C-alpha cells in the first residue's frame, strides 16, 4: 500500500509538468492569434502581482491578481503545493461543447447552449464527475459553479489515449484533460453578455491545504473581464 502511495505521489509530481504543458499550450496559441500590435503578456515575478491576458474567443482583456509563487502564461496560472509538490492551476476558457463521456471521449462531443445555465447543467450530469452545482459571485458577475472530480480509483490507461477530458479543443486551445485521479475542478461559468460566456477552471488535488486553497480562491475572486 505504501509503495502504491509513493508511485501515486511521483505521478502527481510528473503531473505538474503535464498540467503546465497541456494547459499552457493554449497560451502559446493565444499569443499567436492576437494582432501583432497587441502588447506582450506580462509574467508576474515570484512576488506575484497583476496579470493581464487574452482568451481565444473573448474580445475583452482579462486581469487577475496573483499571490507570490504563482506563474502565468496567457490564460493559465499555476503553482505547486508546498508539501507534496502537486499541481494547482486557474485557467480561463471559452467552452462551446463538452464530452458526453470524459473517459471514452472519442466521437463523444456534446454541443451545449450559449448560456452559463446550460453549460452548468450539462457539466452537472457528466458521467464519473460527482458534480455539485451552486451559484457564486465573481466581481460584478454571478457565476454558475460546478465542483467536479476525477474518480480516485480511475486507471487513466483505460481512457481513450490515456486522457480523462472535460471539454474538447476550441479556438487554438487544447482539450481540457486532467492530471490524475482525485483531481478536483471548481468550474465557474460566467455570462458576459452579447451571447459570450467565460469558463474559469480552478484545479487542485486533495493534498492542498487551507492556505493554498485560499490563494486559489483569491485569484478566482480577483478576475476582472474588460468590456468587449
């Protein structure tokens, strides 16, 4: 049992690289899709600070305030937990469809309507996620929140291409795939008006302590969406 725990911790540490590469690949595409006159996206120093970025599919600039120790690349902000070195992230997306089955997702794309309520309802019944819907405030916006998890006993090798996915690629972004069993995703869905919708994914593993989760939630609370 102890050996399997060590293997699990090792795989989670490797998951950090996977999270940064898999989610931040979208940021690489983001920069390429912007007009050449757009200013470069700042990367906060280890002391934290304001981070401004664009999300493919959204016309407005997004701003977040990061605590010390967080790094950012476009719409992806991440760090590792102090004790276990497992990944945490906040990422912002435009989502137009989800997978009807997150493990067997090949040819399982399910379109959803344009409102926050319709996307939240679709994610709330996505299989294997044990989803819990609620409503919260983010700045001036009311957000539909869906808390979801990856099954703790899931063998990723049994999923298509070894990936457990929530939603498919869109506008220069990779699919949202998850980093390992037990991962929790707090998904905040915000109606921005003019038939636009932003999705914020705050992801962590159960070993994150209360202080680390407080940092994660402060970043989410700090998000501001400019006028489109």
